[in-house]
C-alpha cells in the first residue's frame, strides 16, 4: 500500500497532522494507531478517567526501571493508547507553558519557538467558550471551557490559596501563570474534547484520509538511506506501507525512540548489544528525557460525600450521577478530578513559578491504581523545571 504521508501514532500530534495534511485533496494520508478507536464511554465521560487506568483498555501502563532518585522504586508512566492518545485519557486540564519556556527554547537554537512565535498558533487552535482576548481565540477546532460543576471543595482550595498569599488567577493561560484558581478544561457540553474530536472526527469522511487502528509499527525501513517503508503488524498479519513523500513518527516520548531504535536508527553501541543492525548511528535518539517529579499528598475527609470516594452514600450518589450524565451530560461526572490548581515560586528569589499544584477531589493513591475506602482529597505537587535527565532504551 502506498501513501504520500504515513503518520505513525494517532495521538495529539498525529491527529493534528492527519487533519492538516489531508486538507490537500491531491495527497493520500495514512494515520496508524496501535490502540482501538476512541469509542469507549470512559473516554467521553470526563469522570471516566477514574476507571481507565484500572481497565487498561485504552491506557498503556508503562513503568520505568528502578530509579536511584526514588530509592529504587519504579515510576508509573501511563500513556493513552487510542485515537487522541493521551488527550483521550488525561485529566483534560488546558495549560500552556510559561512564556519564558518558549523564549528559552528559541535562545537555545530553536528559531520559531519564542513565545511571540507560538502565541498566534495557540489562539488559532483554540475555541475558548469564555475568553476572547490577546491570549485566547474562539475560532479554532479545540474546545476549551470552564468546568460545569466544580466541587465546593475546589472553591475552598482556591480560597485557601488566596488566604495563604497567592493572587487569584482566573486565567492560567493569560498574562501570567502565577496564582491560584480553577483550571479550564478541554471539554464541550459535558464531554471530553480530545485532539481526535477536535481534528480527526470532523474529517473522517475525507476520501484521502485513511485512519487505521490496532496497527503496531514494528520498524521503519530505509531505501537507499531514505525512510520509505513502515513495517506493521495488525491482527497477527504483517504488512509494509510505503510513503512517497514522508514518514512522520509521532508516537510519543517513549514509543517514538523505541520505533527508531528497532529500525536501526539510534545510538550504535546500544543497538549492537541487542543484535540490531545499525542503519544510522544517531546518538541523540532516546536521550535527554525530561520529566516532572510529582508528589501526591492525600488527605482523608470522613463523612464528606461531596468528594468522590468509596462508601455506600458515595456509591448511591455516583449511580445517580451516571443517570444524569447519560441523560443530560451534566452533573458530578463532568469533573476532571484535578479541578483547581496553583503556580508559585518555591523561593522568594525565583524569577518565576517553579511549582505547580493540582487539587484533586478524590483520594489519588498510586496514580488511581489502588482503591481505598472512604472519601478525601489530594494535591499534586509538581516541579516544573527539573534538572535531572533520563533516557529511553530498548530492553530487548
């Protein structure tokens, strides 16, 4: 099978690329996704994120090797494995980087990535239901909204932040991120609004757009030193797709380098140890991995059924909420759980915020993999600019 463009990975980037490239009716575009279509109700019901990690149907639960900095523990790294990728499985918080983040990238040698360069594209991509100003747009495909029914506890968290001295911030994506407030979310009319819904679903009828799910990409094949072939496995059967123009690998921070290394593209010494023929010695593949250390503090709040939790009263409220969401797409199940947050400086002399908080209206234990009785709340404490660096390597 031949196409002009073959896109490997149907996550946030892949959906955007498939949409934009297929605007040209003269080209044939193939989008390959290892997971299933994004039809699960757990994706579209915002509160379904509480169950997704339990079922693993559209979430791939990756784990790091034991980390010396975590006293030998492994880190859990769940990734979306469906159309929309992690935008179909995440907590839907709509957040951009700080202005200085982008300026720093430009200063390091990435022209076109300064804040003044990327802001027009943020505005172009966004359809913000509340905000339309110098920072926000209302003509784009990605719907951004305020939470329909934020918890009273999320509002109390914001009040507590103000009492602690943080400025109230009604827009974390505006002039500054510093402060405390409620997050905006990628939702519309009580449903998740993923990159697949924004960029892919409206254009599935294009005759030149070919979306294939359940397709695992084994490796990229080179022809005369040029990437031309995509070797795939689907339902146990192997198939080779050919790209007339480009192969775009957009399979995420973990799977993209894995595909390249399986293809013989990467650090030569690593590939040779695994018996992989080196087609292109590229030392940077899989290297310089950045990730945010994130500690979750969990508090019990007995007899407080306004928060999510495991109890008879909580189960009854959730059952009623299920019927309400199915009938009207309103109510408690429109939560993204991480409803409120804050950005602040860990030290007074810091130039800008380096800590982010997420206030969660439930007890989040072991990334939601461990269920505990009772009700409570949690706070993520996240370091925004880590100094440590890691890598992605093939195990076999």
